[in-house]
C-alpha cells in the first residue's frame, strides 16, 4: 500500500499567517542592509567539505557531529552549508573580491545542521548574515553592531534584548590568555565535566561558556582576558565601545563570552533575550581576522554576524500579530464573458499597484464572502449588463454603498483610500 511521505524531522512547512513574520524579517533585513550599503550576495548551498572542516575546525561539534556531508558521483566529499561565513570567505578568495575591499556583504537563506530540534531550532533553518571583509578598523565592528541594533528596532523586538560584548584580544593577547587558561583548568581537570576535560587541550576557551553546573565555579574564577590584553588590543576594544556610545547603542560587558576557534580576534558579541527559553541568543558574531589564512588565502581582517530567521520571526510574532496582507479590491465576475473581461481588468489594476483578489468560482454568495475575507475595501461586480456598458458595480465593503463606474475610471476610484 502506498503511503504519503512525511516531512523530515527538524524541517518545517511555513504557510499563510505563520509565514508573514518570517517574510517581515527578510524584508526588513533587505531594507536595512541597503541603508548601510551592504551588497547582496548569493552563495552555493553546498561546498567542498574542506571549506567547513578547515574553517570550523575538525574537532568542533559542527564538523564531527552536525554536518550533512556526502560523496557526489565523482567521489568528492561535499557538505550542505552549516553556516555562511566559510562559503563567503571561500568566494572572496577564489573570485578575486579583494579588489572590492573593504567589502560589505549581506545574504540570507537556508542552512543545515543535524542537531536535536528544539524551540526555534531546526535541521534546515534560515539565517540572515552580514559581513565586512578587508577592514581591520574598529569602525567596521561598530557599523555592524549599529546595523544589528537598528534591525532589531525596525523589527519591533529590541525591548528586552541586550547586547553582550567582549574582546578576545589580538593574536598575542589571545595566545597568552589561552596558555593561562590551560594551566588553570589543568589544576582542576578532575572536577570538570567530561566535555570540558575533552576541550581542555584543544579548545579551552569553550569551557568558559559551559552550561554544566560542575564547570561553572571554575569557569567563573578563571583568568580573564583583560589581564592579558596588549595596549593595542585595549585601544581597539576602547574604540569599539566609544563608537557604540556615540551611536547610542547600549551594551553590557560579558567577560565569559568567547569564540573557541583560533582565527577569532578582538570583538565578540551576542544580542540575547530571555523570551526564547534557555536558547537566548538572537544574533551573534565577531571579528575573525585569521579565517582567510585558514582557507589558504592571504591575511585578511573581517568581522560579521548572523541571526536565525525563525527565532527572529518568533519574536516578531510575539510582539504583535503580523497579518497576511489585505487585498485592495476583490473582483467578482458573473458569467463566462465577464470572466475573461475581468482577467484584463485585474491585470490593469495590479499593474497600477493595487492588490487584487479574483473571485472566479462559486455562487454570488460565496464570492462575496471571499471578497469580505480578503480584507478588500472594494468589490467590483461585473455581469453581462455592466460588461455591455463597459462598466462595473463598485461596492464599498465598509459602508455598503455602491455605484456603477466606467472601467477606465476604476483605478483612480479604488486608489483613493
């Protein structure tokens, strides 16, 4: 017996009113990125596996447990992208985009990770992403942070969202801090969680943001980056915080906020909220000055952020109902000849910028009911008599008033709201 295939776990079908907050996020992102002069980029949905294993680190959970990788017919290992930055870095190197540096890029689309589905988190999920490549100045970090803050305000979800900010220092500062962390955590290794024991040698910074209760006392008392910052790193972070203050973007210092991979430098940040349960990050990013070299390219400073569209859409929906767009006018043709004529009328009205709902099936009562459900202010009723006179009956669905008008006069009448 044939059975209907079901959706894959961790994926979703979004339709109707549920899709509107999702669309609102994308539309607002596109509008805001133009204000900041970020250029649109479209990236392949899959890359050679090495793009992600080299950029994310062979030992990270994303690479070892969560990537969707497969061999193509030529025997080459390919991976569905689990994030945007690595593919953008690859494109920057291979396409000669260095000529555009500093390059401000923005993109959005689906990503894929094999992880446990939970609230706002899926195996196929979607992100918006913004990057500044080829700019080593703290002003680039500030611009990205101001853009993110602006986006959240435009979406109407900034209340209750806090920008948490930290510095990872320059390469020398980070190396000195890392060595101090390894020495410190080795002394407490027996009391750490299994995951943190595993991270101790290869990724000790990650212990700082461990959620395991066994790790928290040691993480809270661990050496802080501030004790190891070079003068240059202190000046960089100072310039970032001063820039944020000049742009009136509130922020909170979060000394435990880290990025485990070695190519991250200087600024690390997250916009967090308690409105999404334990998984409270709304948008996050940082400076990754060492990534291009990890992919075999020249040393190139870069900074960027990403945000999950589903999670932003949940906040948008919670902030207030985002209804499906209403029609401006509903057309109700009565009879075969009117059906054809009204197709032309609908095309004319749509080309003039009006949203038109076409009631081309059912009896008069059902068509009028659909017209009311569409949210339209006006209904145009065209029968044989109106068609012969080159007119339509225009009914105001709010007041109930109606009048017959020549077809050519309807766009001007309907456009007056």
